[in-house]
C-alpha cells in the first residue's frame, strides 16, 4: 500500500472515529475506545445470550460456554473463561473492570515445559455478587449470593453467601 | 455481507494496519494496539482539555468530568471516572497502565439486587503522584502531592503528601 | 463528515465486524475484541521475531527490544517493556492476561516533577515460568526457570528457579 493511500485512509478513519466519539460523548458523557465506538454494550451481551439488562464492553474476552443472568454489569478488559466446561454468573452482579474469571489454568503445563496438560474446573458466581476491579477468580471456585470481593483480590477458594473477602489469596473478613 | 467481500475488506484492513504499525515502530520503537495506531496520545489528552504535555493511550475509559494537569502520563487500560461529580489529577503524575480511579461504586447496588442506589464521592490526586500499575483508587480518596502508590494496591483511604503506600488495602510504609 | 455518511460507514463497519466475530466464534469458540478480529495471534508474535509456537494477543504493548522464546503464551492486555535495554523471556512461559513486565520506571521522575530522570534496568524471565494474571514485574528482576508467580503479585526482587512466590511485594512460599 502506498504511503499516500495509507495517509488518505488514516485521515478518513480518524475523522470517522472522531465523529463517533462526539456522539458517544454527547449521549453518555464518556470516552470509550474504538471497539466500543463501533458496538453497543447491550448488544454485545445479547449476542452471547446473556440476560436482559446485562451489558458488556467490547474488549471482553469470552472463551467457551459462559452463562450470565440479568442486570449484570461487565466492565472493560474482563475475561470470562468458560473453556473448562462451564462458567455461570448470576443476576445483578458487578464484574468490575479488569476482572478475570477462569475455568482453566496452565501452571503445571508451563512449569513442565508442556509435558503436563492444561487443568480445568467449572466456576460459579451467584446473584448480587460484587467483584472489585482487577480481581482474579481461579478455576473451580464458587462465590455465594450477595458476596463482596475486594479490588485486586485473588480468589482461590469458595466464598460463602453474604461474605466479604479480599486479599491474595482472598480471605473472609468482618464487614 | 458475502464471504468474498469480508475477505477483501479483511485483507485491506490488515494491510492498512500493518502499514500503520510499521510507522509507529519506526517512529517510537513500540508496538501499539489498533486504537493507538489510529490516534495520537497527545491529541487524545488534548481532546479532553487535559494540560499541556499530558498524554493518554486510546483505550482509556473516561467517565463524566475529569480534570488533569500538565505533563501527566496516562497509560493503556486506565479508567478515569468522573461520574461522581469530580475527579481531579495534578501535574507530573504517573497514572500507570491498568490504574483505575473512581468517584462511584456499585457495592450496595449489586448486593441489594438493584434496590440500593449507586454511591458517589469526589476524588483528588495531587501533583507529582506516582500510582503503580494495576492499582485501584476508591471513590472519595485524596492522595497528596509527591505520594507513591505501589503496584497492585487498593487505596480506600486518604494518603498524605510525600507518603509511600501499598497493599490491599493500602497502608503507609517507610520509604 | 456528514451524519449520513457516518451512519453508512458505521453500519458497514458493524456488519463487517459481526461477520469476523462469527468466524472467530466458529473457529475458536471465543469472543475477541476488534484488534484480534483483524489479526492472528501467531502472526502478532512472529512479527516481533518471537519463537515458534509463541502467540500474542493484539492489544499487547511492546516497547523497545524484547526477546521471547518458543511456545510462550502472551495474554491480552499485557505490557512487555524492553525500553530499558533488554527484556528476555524464555520458552513455555505463561504471561497471563494483564501481566506487565518492565525495564524502566518513573517513580523518581514523577515525585520530582520531572527533575529526576527515568530509571532503567534489564529484566529476565526464564523457561517454564508461570506468571499469574495482572501481576507486575519491576525493572531489574530475574525470575528463574520453572518459577510460579501468583496472580495480582508485584515482583520487585529476584525469584530463584523453581520457587513459588506471591503477594505485594512477592515473597517465596512453600508450594
């Protein structure tokens, strides 16, 4: 592609994206990245069969089979991994920005230089669960209804309903 | 859209993006993602009225009213949330990659299944503040000038000027 | 650009991206963001001279000189910073999503309001190293072969071969 043609398309793409950015800013008072300029969050969620009222930013990575209930908010940069058979997330959850929820991991595969297989286990998140930004939920974990997971936590064990847990690894604490 | 037409546009888009990637690599010795191939970091910051010398990667989510001073670096994947009325960030800050600074949260809204409202409070970051990668600043926090926040921290209380704090929740420590 | 023209291009872009998304879903059973609809992970890695079998998502930021071995998995949202002279990563590593590996930092530059320079030091990651999601590796660190770094860790010192370390800052623990 000639330099001139690259310049022409770049000028066009920039003008187009600025027009879309102006629209988003007027409509939602927010600045979003290119993927969210070209998609709508409710449609992203609906395309995966997630429940009514659930929204999902465009740069969410979804692997395998993931079921999400209604009115759940899925922030930018999240990973919802159903590659390990099954990931279920309930209603009214906050899956804050940067949260990663897994049904597999590659610890043994990496340290064995590929001789050991990837491991898998299903993961369940109840209704009304708040998961703070950048937290990571390991494969095989169940988080009960109405639980609160603090920001930047690593959850590698089950969390009972209504509990508040945080830390790396996350431990239950008084509210 | 026919498969052939998709193939043609995909081939074109890939050639265009490779040309842009070659330019960025020659100019800045770096690989950036599609949003940053199509925008410039200083222009992204200027479009939001941020101060001279401040730069912002394209995939930064900006909500509501956010004021940023001069010569501040805003990395990729950050969230600057001014939806809670007011987020102010000073001069010469490092808002490292993956940092999320909030003026709202949805803890009570989630665990009440939507019966409780979203909560809001203004947040202030002083001048010369370093916030390490992936750290999260809760709504309502004030971080004083020249403070250092370690990587992967969760800041849920005020940090005095010149302090060094880290952890989840972040606590002040000897330098 | 007229509103009509923006609408037309938006409709086209959305149709094109949906067609690409359908392809990725059928081929890989996954939902990826726009950058990964337009690129292939093995080609992204090969374009940087990384070893055979290594893959890299599109929204990885690569700065300066970075060498990566074979069969290493580099997840979405990572930062591989070779701006400080040299970043080396071995074979069969898991560089999980959101991991940031640095050879520079701006702590003193920020708190001095730009009077102090950026600092640099080379960083090395051995073979068969697992680095959990969202972990941050500070400049100057060496992580030995077959080490395991837990999720959401901040590594600011060397980690010996075969060790398991986690926390902020990361400390070695019994396996």
